[in-house]
C-alpha cells in the first residue's frame, strides 16, 4: 500500500538554510519538499499552487516577516505552520508570540550542518506531528482560551497573605510538566492562578534562550512571581521557577529548605530539561505534600515522574484530551496509572486552588470558593 508523502513548503530568506532543511527532509521516505520561498509574499503565492501539508516558516524575512505571514496563512488556509526560530532572545520572544497567534510548533534554526544533525530528529518528529494535527481544532481551542481570559493586574501580595499562608505552604510543592502547546496553556493557568500557593516548579520542553522570555511573559500576566530558575535558588511560596532550556532541574533538600540544582547531562526520557528528573526529585523530598500536574505534549516524559509522585503519597492532575493541543505525555501518564484526576485546561487553576486550600491549608470544604 502506497502512503502519500508529507508535502513540505520551506519558507526562509536564507538560501543556505532552505537548502539544509530541504536536504534533510528529502532524505525521508515519507516526506517531500514541494517548494521553497524566500519571503512571506512568495509563500502566499505558492501555497495554493503547491498544496503543502506543512509549512516551515522563518521569522525574520524581507517584505513580509514571519508573524505577518503566519497571520495571512491562517486567514486563508488551515495549514499547520512550524516556526523556524533563531536561538536568540529576540527570536524566542517572537516565537512565543507566533504560538499565541496559532503556529502549531517551532524548531530552533540550525546554524551549521553539525547543528542540523543534532536537531534533525526533533525537526522530523515535529513535521510528522504537524502533518497529522487537526489544525482547525487546535486553533478553535486557542481562540476559546483567549475569549475566556481576562486581564489581571499585577497586584502586590498583602502582608497578611505573605505571613499567614507562607509558613504552612513552604514545605509543599506543585510540580508541572508540559511540552508541545505548553506556552499558551501555561498562560491560561498562570493568568488565573492566585496566591496563596506553595512553591511551583515547571519543566517546559524548550531550548536555551526560550525559557527566560517565557518566564517574563508569564510573570507579566500572573499574580504569582515567575522567573527562570537559577542554580541554588530556594523554593518559596507564591513563586514559580521554570527550568532553563537545555538543562535539567532537580530539587535538593538543605536543612528545612529546598533549592534547585541546574545541571547539564544527557537527555532523560528524550528531553533536557526532563519532567521525569524534576518530578522524581520532588516526589522524594515532598512525598504526600507534592502535587504533580502533567499537561499537553508529545512523547512520554513525565509519565514515570507522575507515578513516582503517586507512589510517594502525592496527588497528580492530568490535562484531558479535549483541551490539549497534543494528548501525548498526559495520555501516557493517565493510561499507565500515574494520574488521579483529569482536568480541562480552563478549570486547571480552580482544581489546583481547591486542592491546596482543602489539603494544604485545611480550609473547611464549606468555605471553598467554587
């Protein structure tokens, strides 16, 4: 039986990058490059003619940049677009904006042939996923999220909140793992989540340079304090630490306090940072005082970590299929018995708040705000 090849259109103003991506994709028996464009206007002309299944899209181009091209593509065609982003802070910031606007995913732009070899598995995996993605469904989910979101001012915590709840939450932890579709999903969660909260640690699969702008974006819309984690940093209530891209994060207990260790090393469960590394260390330290949250993403990273949290007496929430861009990591964790309760993304903040108030702050059930 002959299977139709995945048709890819490459859009990039660099002839070298176009050729590098083309050579790699063309080697795959299940893919073919049906065309290349050097800017957005050329891409828009070629899409109706070439009928691609996936578009890889550069960010910085003459005549029409990547964001404008993305908007135009999605207005005219329901095509999965994978952004090709330079490994710079500016490139990361624009890529996060592209994900908000409807890009399916992104890959770091290779700067050399050797770097392309390192990125080839990720590139090919994401193109294959994008080709099979239900773009209309994903765009509908993201649009519904935006309509539900309300703007929250960055309000300072009251002294009462700082003092009264911090002590009782300092020895608890929420451990969150997420991958593909993560930035928009984390935006929904942290825009709604309010103090008091125990320390929160997040592993979002991302390369270097991406997690710092992500933390800035999330911090600007949240009442919690959110930043990229630094080695040796202490966990604190109402503070969120995001594992830096390209490095593992694990937790270590020093006396009565817990700090993060940031370190290099081989990928675990196919990723660096790895959700499993972070969650397994959290389970060892916090035991029944740990809450795991596994969200949208490809692969199975986090499944073992979720099981470790449950085995230690903790509780695990998993994002459901209907609200996930990719029901992958959370699906595996659920099917393998690592999830206690599934949730819709829109109710993530409320279910976490209810759990924290009921089990950590011991607020009577009758006093819970639903």
